[in-house]
């Protein structure tokens, strides 16, 4: 199944990032009209229709959705998130390192921002035919798969995101029976997010953004309404809740 035959239009929130940029490029290569969103609103490719958005500013998210309303996308991907904050604050190794302000910022970017995008973009999805709303999540957000602990804010923000995606899937199915809401775990991708943690990776574990994009699109190709509300990794395997 070719994703290019499934969607006419796609919107990427976070198209200036490594994975988001690779997804936008791969979709444009397949002839799909791409809305590419970033904080600057500047398109890196003339094939894109660019828009500005900020995860912490709902009015900007609402304006972006309004701009797409006349020709809405059938595929929406939220390819944003944070592991290390701009000031260098990284994931907590212990509960002794917890800081309320840090936790609030991580949740604002990893959980609240995608939720607000869902609030404004899910109503634009067509009620008939296949559509997909996908958010980059992480295996580390799985409660059942947690064996190491630590990284408290990041884990908790992704676990909360996964719960929201499940909620959205249940609600959306009432009016959009062919729609899919999903979280996607891309693996460890060679981006700024993973840069501080690449030194200890085994050979072959780091994935190039272009390969990650192709992996994720292959997963999206195979999703059905029965998969809605679940999280899948880049190989297409379901991540435990």
C-alpha cells in the first residue's frame, strides 16, 4: 500500500525538526500537498505550504487550523517534542532531581501542545474515508514496558500523551469511523533531541531521519480503524500501554 495513494494533503507540525522535515520531504516526493508548520513559519522547500505555530500558543494553533479548513489534510502528524530543555536541563535520573517548573515545561511541550493541536485539527478530518492523526510518542512512555525507571518528566509526559490519544480515538470514532488516532515511536533517530545520548548507543541503533520517515510512513500505511488509540514502534509492533 502506498501512502501517496491514500492521502491528498498532509500537515506536519514540527517540519523544521529532523523527523518532521524528513516526513514532509518524503510526502512531497509522493505528490502529496504538504502543509509544513514551524515556529518561524518559513518553508525549507518550495513545494510546501508553510504555516507558523507554537506549541505553547493555542491561538497560533487555531489560526493554522483555520487556514487549512477549506482544503483540510487527511493526514496530520505532530512531529514535535522535547527531551532536553533549551537551557540544557535533561531528563531526571532520580526523583531527587524533580523540579516543578521543569516538569511543567516538559508536559507543556510533550503533552499539552499535541493535545491542543488535536483539539483544532481533529474536527477538520473528513468524516468519510480514511484519515490519520499521528503524534510522535516514545516506548519510554509505556507503563507496562518500564523496567528501568528514571527520566520521570519525559516518561510521564509521554504516558499522559498516550492516554489522551486513546481518549481522542474513542471520541473520534463516533463521528469518523475510518479515522485512526495513533502514537508512533520512531526509534532513536539522529536528531538534536537524541544528540546528548548517542555516545552509548550500539552500532546500528541510530536511525537516519530519512530512514525514520520511511519507516513511520510504512507503519501509517498499514494502520486500520482497529489500530486507533494504540501506539506503534517504527517496525509496526504495538507498544504496551
